[in-house]
């Protein structure tokens, strides 16, 4: 989504852009683009960017007693320069302070799934963390574990890191803080989501360091794009769990005969509507607030 009059993004993700706003500031923008099975689909999901931005901001606020964060403002009328008042950014962007990003994708897991299950089946461990025997896809773990990865540049994939490798990368003090805080964030997210019928299985957070050397929570936090959200009433270890937000889309794609190596197909209106509704429902159930 190139926005006229804005500079070229300093980073373009599958569904997001990052702009330099000068004076040590960045503008993060969440688009309505949807990706599935690692493919960006041609059909946008209306309001997806606004819902995920609102949810992330709500979590930053919920976590503000635990950790400082990079948010400066989410009011586009307060943004600097060419970003100020731009309607294309309203509700789907955040003005943040530029940090020195920690070179580790900080993942915490309370359930075994995806790449974690694959590692477990080979090693009986995930990122070097030994797990009990007898676990399967979707199993709840006895404790929340820290399972970091490298920050690979596409087309390379993020590679699992052992805790010793994190210590070598950032030093033992910061490694201990990354593990403790990342686990605490997932545990807090679970305490909010669980009673509302949503299993928060895992999450990925990104950390930066400010000029004072303090760890600051950056990027997005506890959204369906950075975490696995499962409907609790459908939890069944032993198979891939349905995704709270993506399942209607995944089911349709699988039934449509789409070849996952081919470009993504256009989505029928009812699948777009069902997907939008899942994002809005997740926001309203978690925050207890109506999505406007
Ligand atoms: N506060 C910060 N300071 C320095 N760097 C970052 C940073 C770099 N990359 N990313 C990931 C990303 C966030 C959004 C849109 C994208 F395209 C990519 C975040 C941040 Cl958030």
C-alpha cells in the first residue's frame, strides 16, 4: 500500500510498512492485507489493520506496569511532518520511538504447535528446552517456555536458538531479562484470554533498547498476527488446532483446490466478511470494548 506523499518505507512486511518519521521516530502501519500459508492474498480484509492496531495498543497499555514500550502516539493528528492528519493512517498506525532492536525473535509457548512440534518429534525438546515424553500437536506444556529464533531475512526462515546462543548474542543479563519478560507477557495474555474462551498458545514479541540501555517492548504485541489464538471450546490435542481468526479462510482455501505454490486466489465476499468478523470478535472479547 504505497501512500502518495509519504517516503518509501524503510521496511515493508507482508502486511505492514515501517516509515522513518525523523527525529528518532518511526510510523508503523498495519494494512488490511491478509496472508495465509505464507502467501499474501489479493483480497483485503476491511478493518483488519485497524483492529490489530487497536488490540496491540490495548495490550501495550495492559502491560505498561510490567515493561516500557515504544509507543509515542496513535493519534495521526499529532504525527510529525507529512504523516500528520493522513486519513490513510488513521487508526491503523502508531508513531513509535526508534530503538536499537534486539537481534532475537522472542517467542514464548504455553502449547506445543507448528515448528515446535517438529523440533519436539526430533529432539524431545524445543530450542534446547527438554519437554516430557508423550506430548503431541496442541498439547499444553507443563510450563511456559522461551523458544527464541534468529531474525532471518526472507526467503531464509527464522532458525531456532538455544538459550546459550541468546546469551552469546546479547549477554547473560539481557538474555535472562528477555526470557523472564517474554514469558510473563504470554502468561498475562493467557490470564486475560482464557476466561474469555480464547487459548493464547504462543506469542512472538520484539524488544529494543533505548539510549539508557533499557529493554523496551516494540513492534506489535499479542495480536493474531504475532500469536496463536485458538477457540478454547474446540481444543483437541493430537491435530492442528483451528485458528480463532484464520480458520474460515484456511478452510475455504483448502476446499477451493488452490495450489499453495500458486498465487493466492481472490476471496469470496462471505469469506472476507467471516474473517473480518473473527478479528472484530477477538478484539471485543479480549478487550471488553466495542470495535468502532
Ligand atoms: N521501535 C522500533 N525501532 C526500531 N525498529 C523497529 C522495527 C524494525 N522492524 N520492525 C518490524 C516491522 C514493524 C512494522 C512494519 C514493518 F514492515 C516491520 C520493527 C521498531 Cl518497531
